[in-house]
């Protein structure tokens, strides 16, 4: 079994789990799994994310070594975001989970709305 019987509060995996599985973190990682995107493309792909939350999420994922930010010296500057090798490795694990969620979301959400 991968996990011990205890899940210690001080375990560094908690920080990584918080960053990766945040509401926007998962969606940004999945969006970038097909290739690099510019800011506007990423914002359109991850519908509903505010500029502030997208910027914060990208900064966190970049600091974690999961996303790479490349600035081209053009006018105006072009900024592209892409997954790093570590980010691609993580996305390979997230994509099956997201596929499962998409396949079962209607049944799960429908179950929640059926409750009194």
C-alpha cells in the first residue's frame, strides 16, 4: 500500500496535494497537458477563473516546478505557459482521474440534488 495507516499533518505531501488539487490547479494542469498556451488562451480554456486566481495558480505551479513560464522579447511581450517534465508526469496521473470524473459527474451531482 502506498500510504501508511497514518497520514501525518506535517507531511510535505500535504502542501503538494493542496497546490495540485486546488480548484484551479487541476484545471490549469489539465489544460496545459495538450501543449503550451498563452495567458488569454489559458484563461479561455479554464472558464470561470479570475485573472487574480489564474495568476496565483500559475505562480504556485511554477514555484513547484510543474509549469514553465517563457517570456518572448517581443512588443507586446508574449508569455507562454507549458508543463515541465515533472508537470507532464503529474498530468499523466491526473488525466485518468479527470476522465473518470467527467464520466461520473452527472450521476454524482444528480444524486446530490435528489437529497432533501
